[in-house]
C-alpha cells in the first residue's frame, strides 16, 4: 500500500497543515505587536528628546540649542537631527540637506519616512518659534534588522514544525503500514482456506491488539462453522449418495428385464438419477472448496500435456455434434497447481460449451498462454454468448439464464470453475468472443 494513501499519513498532513496555519497566525499577530511596540518605544524616546531640546532653547537660547544638537549628532546614538531657520538654512545637526519630497512619505499619524541609499529615517519636524525649526528622527536600521531577524526565526520555526509534523506522520504511517502488512501476511493462510490460522497479539494492549483479538475470535467462530459444514457435507455424502447409487443400480437391472415401452421410461429415470448424482457431486465439491475443507495440492504441471490430453479426450465428442475443437497452446514455465481440480474446471467449461454453445459448424478453441505473472487457460466457443451484465451472476450457485432453464444443466458449472480458480489464488474472467463466450482461468505463477 502506498504511503500517501495511508489514512494515518493523510491525517498527519492535515493536522500539520492546520497546526502550521494556526502557529503562522499567532506569529503574525506577535510580529505586529512587536513592531508596534518598537515604534511606540522609539516615539517615546523622540518625544522625550524633543521636550529636552525645547527646554534648552527656552532656557538658554539658540546657541546652546545648536551646541546640544551638534553634540547629540556626534554621539552616534541613532538620532537624526537638523536645526535650521524658517528659510531652511542649515544651522546644526547630522543631516546637511533637508529631505527631498520624492524621497519622503508622510504617514497619517504625522510622522514621515525618509528613504536614503543607506537606511530609512522616521522623523518629525518641530517648530520651536517662528524662525527656528528642528527635524528630529531616528535611524530605522536597527529596528528593521531586528524585525527581519524575527521574520527569519518565525519562518524557521514554521519550517521546523512542518518538517517535524511530516516526519512524525511518516513514522506513524510506516509503523501502521508495517502492522497492516504483518496482519495481511498472517491472514494469507486464511484466504487459502486454513481457518485454523490465527494472527499474533502483542502485549501492548492498544487498539491493534484489540482488533487482533477480535479477528482471532471471528476466525475461531468461522472454523467452528466450517467444521460443522464439513460434517454436514460428509453426512450428506454418506446418507444420500449411497441410496442414489443403489437406486441407479436397481433401475439398470430393471432396464435389462423390461419391455421396450418400460425401457424408455427407465432410461429417462436413469438419466434423472445421473443428473442428481452429477449435481450432488458438483455441489459437494463446491462446498468443500468454499469451506476450505478441500486442501490444495500444488505440484509442477506440464500445462501443454494437460490441455493436449483434454483436447484429445473431447475432440471426438465435439465432432459428434458437428463442432470443431481446436487447440492453441504453448509450453509455459512456472506452472504449479492441483491437476485434478484444474482438469475438472476445464472439463466443466468443455461440457458447458457442448451443452449451451452447440452450434453446428462452429469452432471451440482450448488455449494455454502465459504472461509475466499469470498462466492463462481459456476456452472460446461460437455460441450465443452471455450478456456482459450477467458475467457475475452466472458464477453464483444455481444461477441459469432464462433461455437455458429448459435444457440440461444445474447452474453449478461456472460457479465450480470460479471456486477452483479462487482456490488457486486466481480468478475466472468472462469476455465476449463476438460471437460466443471466452472463459479465462487466470492463475498466478508459482516461481
């Protein structure tokens, strides 16, 4: 199973995305508060400095103010000062030229921002009297550097959160996938009909252990039901097949002693008994396959020899019905299976073709092919075929199409073939042969 399809991984991604978004909103609000707090602190410093300059001017005059502005400009405390008269003539400070309008942006709160090649200045212009103006501002480089550092730290924190969340999600998803893979591996014998198998339970007591416990309880119940089914099947085989066999023998004995009219009636009765025995044998075999009572005996098979023998056995039967049975087979590799079951499955398909696709002059093809992973046994007839929407239905027990209910058959042929395919880990595929039906036994290779 793909990591990206794991529910735990997708849940971890969704949780990490939601948490990252929430943290980003919190950090964004924190950044805004921090920026506003720094500006408020700068404003407080500048207003305090403005009050100091105003007091010196009022108490000591212009010369003392100019000396103080020159002193503070030389102290390199981040202040930007320019003392000038009403005409803009420079008197003192570290800003020789008044900012040009194209480099100045005025904010709504009365502060204006001056952009230079080196930095950005946040300042205000204070008029001390009608002929004296002082520009008081502060270099924003330290504040901008601090805010930029905070942005980088916030970005790294978000990146770390995302990496940690994805790493944690990957770890949890892989851990869960490993548990699922182990559970699937332990359930493989069950899929092959070995209901006595159990899954392991660890001592953690978590939800996985609880689920494993419930699975084992379910398997124990299924095993008990399958054992009951096997017992019922064995009892049916013992109680019904013997009376039917004895009835057939008695009818055959009477057939030899009867006149012509009674002989025909006895022959019909014998045919009915043979049909019952055939249906009963097929139903018993199907029940044993689906209940897991029938054990699969895998052995290397010569697929070419198997289909050739079946072709030679049925060729004359098809010729009696004016049909041609062709063989299209190649030698295949890595073919293992239960030979009696596979022979029974192919024989069922051949008998179905004789019963339901008996068209004079038509050709039936028995084929054996392979690809990289599967062995393909198929039979293609030239009959009327089966509607595509009935492909699934005809593989169920006792299902017969309306047009075939008046003929021979018991509705167990294809269901038995499908059960044999599943017993081998494969599947029965039906397709339109235009005209006719193509039935393919797709069986996995056993390399």
